[in-house]
């Protein structure tokens, strides 16, 4: 094993112990080290890092920037071992890609999705997807978090979901209102009657295994088409993940209507959603024009009273 590969193994081991799984970055860095070895380089240089970052010649500049950022993180680690190793400057490859606004479902559209899911066959599939869509809509969980739930994570007696598969392995508890527990309880009865022991997963496929993300996405596309929903602007098609955005936006709109202090309440929403950085929650304000309009009208009223 070369010194570069040993350094990479140490770097990935440290990062993963800190909670960063890095499946994609790990693969990229393995390719980067292979590139350096083919070039006969014993250490990282900014020139080599730039050349590697731009290897997908026809990629978007934002993709080049991402690749260089991954290489830069490893370069910083390597520079602590070998001071002669260069760290590419932050101002190199400043490509940016606009963030696409999410699709914000209305309450009526969510109800239509759940109703369409109820028409799926066989009936266990209908119950499974009705429950999944309902939970995503009322909790704002990420789809991957919901699919990763185990049976023991769904506490229907106390009305709490124990989310253990959050980003960077962050765990949190998501409360359920008592009025929303009946659907997951009914699904659990059907699931346990058919699959009492084979899998610990909360959501079970027809084969008795944990529901895969691909199955959720395929079924969701079918339901979207059935009720006639279309994307808006640059968003070609509504996604399951957009239910999370819709939850956050409805919460913010409710707070605005109630005259709440958004800045004071925002940390609560960040914690509920499992955001590591509160800036991720504030982005919802930028993503939805209706929020900007409501805030502007509220500020105008406050100014008129001043």
C-alpha cells in the first residue's frame, strides 16, 4: 500500500468515527488517489487536484467544484502529515448551481395522494403506502428516515417515532398527535398478522423485506400521475422528499398567521426536522415566494403601526 493510500485510509477512518459515512466521497477519493499514483505523484498539488476535478469534461462547473472540495478536505488532512502537500485554494472553480425550489403540496393534494394510495393492490400495499405518505406529511421526516424505522422505533402507545437514521447519524424523537396514530396502528396490525417475525423493519415489502427507496419512488410516481400533479418551474416532478418541505412551509405559515416570532421559533423547527445547521431551515423562507409575501405584508403592517 502506498503512502497516499495509507493516508486516505486514515482520513476516512477518522471522518467516519466523527459520524460522516462518506460513501460517495470515499469512492471519489479512491479515484483521486489512483489518479495521483498514475501521475507518479507522491503528494497532492493544486494543479493535479484541478486536473482531476475537471476530468468529467462536459460536467457542470458545480460538479467540478464539488469534486475539488472533496479533494481539498483530504489535502488538508495530508498537509498535517506532509507540509509539502498543497491545499487547493477556496477560490478555485467557483461554479454554482441554483438550488431548485421544492414542490409545496397543498392539504388537498396530500389528501388526494393518500386516497390514491388506498386504491393500490393488493390491500397490504395500499395500507403501507398510505401510512408512509401520511407519516411523511405530518412529521416532515426524510423518506430515508421513515424507511429505516424499525418496529421498536414506532411507539404508538406514547405517540413517538424514534428516528435513528438521520443525517450524520443524528438521532431524534418525533412526536405524533393522538389524532394521527390510528393509521399507523392499523397498518402495524396488518403487517404483524402477515409478517410476525421475519424482519425488524417497520415498513415491509410484499416479500417480507424492508421497503426499498426505489419502491417508494416508483409507487409515488404512479400516484402523482394518477392524480395529475405536475412540477412547477425547474422542478419537473413532485417528489416524496417535497412532503418534508411542505410540512416546514405549512408550519412557518401557521406561525406567521398566529403572529409568532419566527426567529425565536425557528430552532424548534430545526430540531424537529433534524437539521444539523439552522441555515438549512431558513432556506425554506427563500424557497417559497408565498412566505416572502406573507413576511412582507406583516412588516408593512408593523411599519404602519410604528
